[in-house]
């Protein structure tokens, strides 16, 4: 069977450093931090008092307020980012077959704020189980792609992938496979998350996963730095329009890049910690390269998972050195989480977008906040520290890993006729 080629024709983003694609990209290449004190609730008794919240945001600028009340934030964010991506791609009822357009979306947690509010409301009452009739439809993780589908009349495959922080990367790989197997023409993919809540922050704090650099939030996310002390929680959404190449050409769509391949693996090691030698990460990158039919020496750029945790960053860079050998020092490696924080299930979406825009603009966004060399990290690696670097990028990879040992890697390349 001859596999179809798959390209990216639309992008949309709602992030802690920009509320659309242009704002997001401008902030990335300028090295802007999205971390700041939390505004959503009183943090006085909380261990970590900051996060990467979305800023300058009014839901009524995007969605009717009455409709918005029936949506958890993670669904609101999904709709906003996908609306931008669909518009960017020029998708209209007249140039698609709605039965061959799907939505495959990622969310690691789903409607956490809704769940928290409803349970707290019940606990504060007299024990009578009074719950909002929208409680379950707002909370369940699959509801975001359902709203995108209903909003646009897309009647193809529609579901959510849940693999913790690898969720949206897994969603993109599923979408890629549906299209190259000829089952769909277009799929809206990506992911969204809205976990900056009392429960979200408290839960990650109890695991000692979050940075507690309360005196300097903007520098707290510092991947690869010797003084890193945990990740910074973020929120938002990233959406991509994946499309079969001939279908995109036929309707005259602009094309950002081609998807070369996708890889998945499991650490099979620990609930939350990576294998210290990065064995699962080695496997996922090798699987991705094999799927793309490419050699390690062809890769120019890797957007790492790079969360700013003591164990994770070292394991991932060890894996890169193992897979790419001497060529590893020629690769521009970065972590855009240094700016956006960690968007959990949405991380793969916004980081894929960063990789694609790097290819299109010939610029690698920096890994900011690096001040102290970690002796456990190979000093020959180019981690694109603190300042963006210009480079002609033909092939970029985006790594995303999740609690439970879920690993996903997507490879993007400049379009070749």
C-alpha cells in the first residue's frame, strides 16, 4: 500500500506568552518568560505561588459568554486555538468533505477546574448531591474535540488521546496515521489543558514536581541548568491542521511543512521518573527516525521535552547523545518550556508549532534562564542557551513524555516537491 503524504496547513495557539500564533512566535524568539504569580486564587498557604497563566484574556472576545459557561477552560482553549488553525488553513464547507474531516485531540487531565468546583460545592453543602447538569459534559476529557467537531460540522473520527504530557503528541501521530492510510483528508489535532487550579498545583506540589522559586518566578523554568528544581505549570492550547498533501494542493492551501514520521514507546520503569539512562527516550527517537525513513545525521533541531526537572533533563540528553552519536553536537537542541512552562497534555501541540515555525523562519527559539552548567550534561551539546540562533532547518523533531512512561516523538521536515 502506498502511504499518503501528510502536511501541516494551519496553526493556532493560546499560550502563556501569546494568545495567537504571531504573539506566541514573537515571544519565543525574544526569550520571553510566561511565569508570574498566580492570579486565579489565594496562594498564601501554597508551596508554589506562581505558574504560567494565560494573560490579557477575556473569553467573551472569542466565545459567547452564555456558551462559555457550559465549557471548562480546557475546552474553551481548544475551541479558540482550533478556530485560529482552521481559519489559517482556509478550511471552508465548500473545499472539504465533512465526512472525511476529523478531530483527534489531546488532554492529560481535562476539566479539572470543573471537577474541583463541583466537589467543593458539594462538600460545603448539607450532603444533598446537588450537581450542575453540565458537570460531567464539562469535565470529561473527550469533550473538547466534540465541541470542535460540532462547531464546524466535521463528521470524521473524533476522540481524545490521554497519555499524560504526551497526549497531544500522541493525538498528532494518530491523526498522521489516519491520513496517510487514506482514511481522512483533514484532521484537526493538538491539545489543551487548564490545570492551574488549587487541585492541580497542590497535587503536583505534593509530588515535589514543581519549582518553588517564589522569589523569582520568571526564572524558575530553567531546563538543563544545574540549579533547576522542578517544572512550572502552564495552561493553554495548540492546534494544527493536518492534511493529505494532494488534497491540500488541490484547494491551493499554503503548506508549512510535511510530517515525516512519528514514534512511540514506553519506559516500563516508574510511575513518574524516567529511566536514568533514557532507554525509553532512545527507543522513541529511533522509532520516529525509522518511521520517517531518515538517518540521525539528517536531523537539524530537536525541541526537547526539557521540563526543568533534575532527573528528566539529564536522561533525555543522555538519550540524544546515544541516538545521534557525534552528530548530536551539530543539532540545535532547545526547550521552549523555559518560556511557556509545562502545558501537560497541550505541551506536544504548542511545541510542535514551535518546531514548525522554526523550520519556516530559520530561527531556533532559545532555552532561557540558563546560568549554571550542570556537570552531568554533555558540554558539547548546543542547547541554544538564552539567545535565539539562526539556522536553515530541514528536519526538526519534537519530544514529549508523560507520567506513566509514555513517550512520543514527531518529525517535521521542509516540504519537498
